[in-house]
C-alpha cells in the first residue's frame, strides 16, 4: 500500500480528511498484523510454529484448561509421503505441509480437506498464518504466500538456499532465514525485499520478535539481534557452538540449545550469557527448540531425554528418559509437557516432576512438534499422517460431537 502520490507536496485543508482516513487505515493495518503475532498460541489459534512471535512453545492457561487429561484420536489425515513440518491452526483450519510438496488445509473439527496446493519441491518448514495468508518455504529456497481460504498463490520469493526456517510475521516484515546464509525481511503485501542480513552460515531456526527487534541464531554459532525498522544489526553474541534451534524469548532473555550439548540463557540487552545448563553425564546436541513457561525451561535433546531447567538459575530440575532421541520440540500446556520422540511415542509429562502421565504409541517417529488449539492437540508423524487428539465422548448414536463414527 503506497500513499506517495496522494500526499506528496503541499497539503491543503481539503486533503486533510483523506490524510486522516489513510493514517487511520494504516494504523489499523499495523495493529492487525501485530495483533495476529501476539495472539498466536493464546486462544483458539496456533498460527505459527512455536505458537507466538517470541517462540515460547507454551499454551496460555485458558487454552490449557480446554485440553482434557485423557486424549484419544479424533481423526487422522494422510497428508503425503512424509511430514517433518509442524502443522498450524488458524480460524478453524489446520494447515499441514508434507515432504512431497503438498500444502493442505483441513477442517480442524473433522479433518476433511478444504484445499490442497501441490508444488514441485518438498516442505520441511512449518507454515505460518497471518492476515488471511499462509507463508511457507520449500526445499528449493522459495517462500510462498498463499491465500488461506482458497489455496491460491499470492506471491513467491526465491532465495539461493533451502528454507527450513518458519516465518515470523510483523507489520513490517515476513521474517525467515535461508540456507543461503541470509535473514530476510519481505513486505507482507507483495513479497518484495525490504532488507536482508548476511550471516556466517545457514539460518535454520525461526527468528523471534521482541521490542522492535528480531533475534536468530545460525550455523555460525552467533546469535544476532536485528532492528526490524531498517535491518541494522544491533548486537551479537558468540554461542560457542552450532545452533539449529530457535531462541525462545521471555522478559528480554533468550533461551536455546546448541550442538555443544548446552542450553543457554542469554541477556539480550547486554549480549551476555546468564547461565549454561548441561547434563552431568550425557553430552549430546540439542536440535529441538526449548519451551518456556513460568520458571521452567523445557528442552528435549538427542540424548534421548527431556530436561526441565529452572529459568531463574539454570538448575536442572528433572529429566525424563525415552528409548530414542528427540528431534521434535516440546510443548508446555499448563501443568503438562508434551514431547514427541523418535521412538514413536507422544508423551505427556507432569511439568513439576517429569513423571509420565499419558502416552500414545504410534510406531513411527516424529520430527514435527505437537501443537494445541481449541481444546485439541495436533501433530504430524514422519509417515505423513496428521493426528487430531481430544476428548472422544460418544453420543447415543456412537458418533463423536463432530459427527464422525
């Protein structure tokens, strides 16, 4: 949207009403974009990979109360030959991307297909939904903007490397990283480049947004802070290791795991390490991104364990051991932690103690992370099947409340 011709040159009294109207419209547009990013993970929607613009991976207390203690499969959908991307939920629709290049829109209540977009390349990045548009990058380095209601392509932007980073959306930017070693900011309305920042390695993780800045770690082992308004880099912090995870930001502190078997807390105002956590015996990389809620940081590692860490001090509180490593990122839902493992199990753990309180054994592994929206849990398995879990109460006709048998 451009107002250059309308308001260039001298402004007259007659032009002021139009100026005020345009200013109001622009303000409303900005508030709509900001509201979309802020609301993710806080209500009926989970519209981006880690739920909100700060990548916290945690569900609001109100939404957590809607998810029942005992979960059963409500529906499944075969999305493609395989799936590593985490599905997202917006306006009653589940958006899921598959390794064979299919982007699906499914009715969240029933699992019925609404539309499908097929491209030549596969998707490993998770979709993001904002302002009626789905944004998702593919393995050939193309970021697509797709109409959320119809599945029709609106625009595309091509990079020089594969895209595994999910997009984060603000009023100014569609933010994402590429394996071509750049962090990008595109204009949401048309996909034109606003700015890009070169890094020293591929950008795998999803950038977090806070206080007019974005922060992202890369394969060069550096955490960068970048000002959203102009793309100026305003801070750097050496992490001491390769980073694939996305930083979760709470109260100006960033939390993320590294390939050097550490989980870090980082003061983003001072570009300093607050604490480093590592398990005393098991030294394996953290590929998954942490979840943060209250005074807990929860990280899942390639050491086959889920770790709970005290946020204020970095003290290890408990670990939960599985039979295989964790590639999927954990999710905090009230007093529960959901973690999906390479051993084919979806676990629910007590946040306070780490004790297992529920398990679903699938038999195939998980790279995608669980999400919660509208009182249901959704996840994609590596074999390409999308699962919806919830309370499976049956009526007298033997059907659930959605009308499925």
